[in-house]
C-alpha cells in the first residue's frame, strides 16, 4: 500500500462565522468519514489545522526570515489534512472524492499527494 496525503484547501476563514450547531454538524461529517476509512484500514492520520499562529520561513539575502501568514490576499489555505493508504493513485482519488470537505463549500478542494517511502530511500543510500 502507498500512503497519500489529502491536503484540504479552503478560502481563508471560510467557516469562522458558522453558528456552533453548523460547526458541530460539519465536524461530525468529517469524523464519520474518517471513522469509516479507519475501519477499512485506509486512514493513517489527519488533523484540522489551526487558523491562527501561522508563520512562514523564507530565505532573504541568504538568511532564513520569519513572517506572519497566511495573508488576506491568499486565494486559499490548507485547513487540514488526512494521510490515507491506497493501492494506487486511482484508489486514492476515489477516497478523496468522498471527502466531506468537497461538499461544504464550492471553493473547497482536495490535493492528493503521494508520500515517498523514505525508509526505502535510506536503505538504498546505505
């Protein structure tokens, strides 16, 4: 099995003003979906990312510099992620298509990234 990361893209602060009951309903949808994947042995992990406290580190004049982010002009931010296990990219895409993130806002989207098995790379380098 290969691991894939599902990166959950959304508009900045798209759900900040939701009433508590809507937020709880949304959270339940994610938890139900994740529990179903876990029961099938397809979920390796995942978390919601905090909206505040984001820092960017970039190199400027040869030195790492920190700044706040994301910025208001950002088109989207990553609001969370899941790590799944799938036999191939097609199965990973099928799993991602069922993610509740896609049905909560028209601007939400899911990026699917295969995770390189670094244990194999380390073994090959030895």
